[in-house]
C-alpha cells in the first residue's frame, strides 16, 4: 500500500500534511496544519489483530475527522495531542 495514495484518497482539508513515523511498538500518524497538530499511535498489536489495511483506513479517517473539525493548537515546546489505537 502506498501511504501517499491512501492519504490523497482520504480527502484531508487543504493545507493538512499527514506523515507517518516509526516508533517502538507501532507507528505514529500525524496530521498538521500551520500551528496545529494531532497524532494517533497505531500499535503493532492493533495491526496484527485487525490487519494493516483496515487499521490504516480507520486511523486516517479519524485524523481527517479531527482535521475537518479543527486540529488542536500547538503550544511552543509541546508535542501534538495524541490518541492511541490498540488491539483488544
């Protein structure tokens, strides 16, 4: 799966950048706009339990919803607000 294609198909608001970063135990998907940001930690357990395609679709959908509603502001020296998607 091409991540850029998945992001493009999701239809994020103009000016939203979506990136993915590897992290121990999973991946962080981050949506940012100037001065704003939100991220979701997708755990390896969730991917194993539900499959890569369905979990990426769910996480990207959630990021788009938050971006459409308005990403939380970033304060100097602080990281993005984060949610975690785990397996049961």
